[in-house]
């Protein structure tokens, strides 16, 4: 049975969005030029580090309407971001960019993150400060200082866009991984359901001591993991993690160490994984249980330093815990 599924697979690796990507798909011919053009278009749309991107143009714009109707990618990203912001009561919020910069995780130079500086930024951070006219492609900013950060959604979105490209070419078996976010369908080269490893959360910014906590066997889904064990720094003896709560202005401090989300698309999984890290374990579980189209696997500390896990019921049959 497995042998009947054997077919040629293409494998591509590279860098985009200041991270790496790995793409594999069943095809006798390479689609790398098309994939590269696809990734370049997303970078030209959503990169904070590209001064010519649509996102950078939005961030430089004055208060009032910004016409982005010519950029379909940016229009969809903003519309979906606002939907997920409302769904998560602001735990996910693309207007968080000024706070990300303040804490030293953005493209701008870090400033001292004092209580006064945070309070001043919170006056124009929050998804309620922007609105989007989807029919005409007009983004309205209530304050010129509002700036957007797509880093918590762009990689997942890119996975979906590349998946759409592959599917237009009739490709049914593929796995797209960009910076740890994944979109997959069909089977691997051995004719098996795709297997995805979930890292055990250990403070290790260089990823030199990676250990797997578990393995998921899934297909036809987007999958994203968010955690604070890679991107952080230590200041005055305290760990400063990259996940910022857009509502308080401070890096999150709760017992949730890692949130893995699967959804029909990777954009949704990516945004919700970030939101879950902000919300903490209890609220993440509640939201997962209320949304029938997503599943989640959470790794958290029980307060005594012991790692615990929680997995949504419909995902348990796909999960293999490792010792």
C-alpha cells in the first residue's frame, strides 16, 4: 500500500522574513521560481524590515485613511487580524509594534521600557484604534503614531499562500514550514501522514539543546507553536520574553510555556498560538473548547516547576507523548 504511494518529492530550503523555510511537495517538476516569487510578494507586503513594504507605508502614514486596495495580501491579513483581535479580546493585536520596539524585539533601537514610556504608548496601541473598509481597501488610523506588526501572523499566512500556489498546480501532498509554522496536506514521501515534533520548552535562544516533548500526526491543517524559550534576553537578572501583552504593555508572565494550535489554515493557527501565550493556560483552554475548528496542545508549569500538558480531546488520537 505504502509503496503504491511512492512518488517524486521536491525539497527546497532558504531564508525569508529573517528566518528559514523548508518546503517539500510531491511533483516531478520544481516550482521553486514560483514559490520564491510568492514569498517575495509577501515580504514586499508585510515585512516591518522592508522600508518599501505596504506595512511600512502604513506605519509611516498620517492619521486617517490609507489606501491599500492594490495589495490583496495586506488587505486579507488586516481583515483577519481584526477578526482574531475581537475573538481574543485583544490578546492578539497587530498594533503592538510600538511596544515590541520599546522592549527591543522590533526593527528599531530599544529604549528603556519604563512605566511612563509604556503608559504613553498604550494611548495609541489597541486594535480599536484602527478600522478597515474591506470593500474599498481603506485602513483608518486614529493616530499617526499607530504602527502595525505582522510578525505573529506573517509566517503562518505565507504558509497558506504557498499552499494555495501548490494546490493550483494540482499538488495534494506537501508540507510547508516557515520559521516553525506549518501548513500540510496529504502524505509524505513514504505515503504516511505527516509527523510534526513539538519541542520541550527550555530556555535556549541558540536552539542548541533541542529535545522533543511530543509528536503530532496530522494532515490537512495549519499548525503553529508559540513559546518564550527561544526569543528572550536577561536584564537585571530578569527574563524579558518577546511575547508582549498588547493590553498591559508588558512581556507576559504566566505559567504557559508553549502553545501549539492546529486550524484549517496556518494564519489562524499562528495568530491564536500567540494569543494563547498572552492569555495563559486557563483562558486558552476555554477558548479552544469554544471553537470547534481548532485544536491545541499546551505545555505549562504547575507552579512547582513541573511541566504539565493539556491536549484538546479531538487531537489526543494524533498525539504521541515522549518520555
